[in-house]
């Protein structure tokens, strides 16, 4: 499914230095897939993404959940 808003957000994240993001889907929820070496790194990076681009702090709060995904695994 084509997600132009997701593509735009992924490009914005890349321009802010979040090059590890491989995919973004935007809807009621935002789903971000990224490559990280540890859970701690993933948490820190996602929190920074939310703070800098994904959440409008004037009207929105945010929280996130991490899911581990093995390469080649089906979701």
C-alpha cells in the first residue's frame, strides 16, 4: 500500500540524522522499523525521533512500544 505521508516522514527523519529508519507507516499509529544494535539504542533513537519530528508537543503526547523482529521473519 502506497503511504506518501510515511515516505515523507522517513525522508524527514533521514535528513535529521536517523538513517537507520528503513520504513515508516502513518495512520492512527505510526509504525517505524529501524536497525539498532541494542534495545537501549532503539529506545533512545525512537524517543529522539518523536521529540524532534513525529509528535506535535503542543497538541499531542506520545508513547512507543518496541517489538523485536528477526531478519527474514514474517510479521
